[in-house]
């Protein structure tokens, strides 16, 4: 176990004092207390070092007020109209609610999807179902998670000459039944359901 030694003095005197395990140094210039631990001189008390450069950050110092203002700027203004929002070329500019409202618009689209913007976009894109009508079959029934009594149904096949003779949507069972004439080869089918 090392012997505890006490010393006090200025920064220059501390710099001239060699590290001795167990030495407690009271710095009369920066008002800090240092202790030599093994081959290191560590600060154990007094003021915390203030820094302005993030590359100097450690667990024993903090940003100065000036550094905090420069590194973490407080935004006092926002872009609050669509024209200015679209003209922004710099990162991290706050977008105000009025600019967003102007860009999105105020048209009532509650009938589209679930009434949200993302729900409306999903509804516009529509549900896509891929299936295969096997050779010799005359009908195929598909399940849809989004089918309603007012859904728009679009049917496409991998051969433009082959089209269904009948399309029946059942909103209660969430099924769509397609009827074709019997084909000699299997036919790829894509069905798109949109709720506009």
C-alpha cells in the first residue's frame, strides 16, 4: 500500500512534481484536487474542465456554454410556408405545421382508406393478389384482406387475349371469384383491389 503524501502549488509547480503513487495535490491556481494513482495523475475534485471542441470530450469534462450554443443551436424560426419549405437546401431546418398543411392540403380524404395519409396511400396503391388458373380449370376464388362492397377490382392475365367472363366480389367473405373458359395451359393472374 502506498504512502499518502500531500502537496499544494500552482500549475507550473504541479507540472514539475513527478507522479508518485498516493500523492494528493491541491492546485492553488485552478482550484482542483489531483491524486496520483499508479502512473497516472487524475482529477478527483474541483471545477470540471470546460471544452468547446467535441473531439476533446471525455467523461471528466463538459461543454462550455458557448460550445453548447454552437453545437446544439436552438431554432428560433421555422419554415412555415410551402414555397420556402420547398426552397430549403440546408439540413436541419425545422418545418412548421402551416408549411406541412399547405403542402398536404386540407381536402377531406376520410373516405380513402382509413382516413390517414398513409392509409390513403395504401388504398391508392391497392392490394395486389397473384394467382395461377391451372390448365383445364374454369374458375378461381381469391381471398382479399381489403375488399369492400365499393372496391374497384382490376384483373390482368399473363396473356392479354385471356380475360374472365365473370368477376364476383363478396365483401362479406372477402373473396373474389373469377370465371374463365377452360384453358389448355395454366394462366398467371394479377388482381388489384382499390378502395377509392
